[in-house]
C-alpha cells in the first residue's frame, strides 16, 4: 500500500524558504504573502511564514499561558450528554 502522506518537494522547499524569509526579511515575507498562490512553492512559502508568525506570538505569551494544556473534552461530558443520561 502506497503512503498517502507524501509532501510535494516544491511545497516543502517553499515552506522552509518562507519560514526563513519571515525570520530575516519580514518586509519581503509580507509582500510574498499577498501573492495569489497557484504553485505549491508559493503556497508553501505563505504557510511557512504563517508558521513563523504563530511561533513568534506563542513565545510572547506569559509562562503561565505557555504551559497550559488544551482542555480535553473527551473526559468532560457536556451538559447535553448529562441530560440524555438523566432521561434514561
């Protein structure tokens, strides 16, 4: 069975380039992000820039927010589920 999670090499190169450009040339990165993507390389560059920005925003969070785990909804039944249980 062939693996379906293969990433296009052009997309991957663009993603890495976009990340690095966002890190060292933010003005150029912003201009590249406004291009209407038609190729996997440009799309990768835009998403690489987005990833860099997300990581930068996360670094600026206070420590008490950085370590906070996301809520696990599977262990906490919702109110609607409790109503269903009570009706039975």
